[in-house]
């Protein structure tokens, strides 16, 4: 689970207190790894392979140097080749020219390094909560009779059903709020 916490942490004074708050809420029910960094790749690497939970802004490289290559989310064949060549930490290949790394390991290593360091974009597709289907019946006067309420509910259901039909969707249950 990735959260974009840009502009949120100051509400808890700093990142460390923000992480404490989140951790205290999650630890009751979940096993989790947590970290904050400028990039998705760096946050994932720290949360899974480091005791350091926060990478200062712009300091991803320093935070990741002592971590294993697996922290970059690389495929097994690349990890095996890195291991055979004695590259057991990101520091051992971080300063090698990208063209050299590409020749030996293909594009993935440079891509993952670039993403972790913030030099290449990594998609962050936030989950958006679906808009609930709400309809409201505007009436000049309050509806007071049982028959009037029944007609109003039928009208609302027809409107919602027509909207769902146009979108190719259905409904399993609905809640009527007065």
C-alpha cells in the first residue's frame, strides 16, 4: 500500500511522528513495513530492507547504498548475475555508468535505479473511491402520506435504474435515507 503523504506530515510536526501515528493504528491488526521517501522505489526498499524508515528529501541514494540489489525490485536473473559478479550492495554498482550496466544487465536495472533515485517517473495510480449513486427528489412541500412516500421512492428508483442501465451496471442493494 503506497500513500502519497505530500503536505500531510507537518500536521504531526515531522515525518517520524507521522510514522508513529500510522504504526500505532496499524500494529493492532496488521503486520506491516513502513517508510517515507521521495520516491516509491526508495520507500519500498527502506520498508523492506532497512531499519531506517525515513529518507530525507533528495537523499534516496545515501539511504539505499548499503541495501542489497533485491531492494530495487529486480527480477531474479538480474539479481543472480549481480551476485555472481560480487555486487551484494547497491553501492557496489550505483556509480557505474548506465551504459555499462545496460550492456551487462539490460534496461531493468537502470530503470529501477532511476525510479528509486527520482530520475525516472514511476506510475502512482491512486485508488479512487467510486462515486455513490445518489439521487434526490426535490419537493416544494414535505411528503407526509404513505402513498406520497411510495411514489417518491418509485421515482427515485426509476431515475437510479435508468442511470445504471445507461452505464451498463446493476445494483444489489440500496439504502434510502430520509
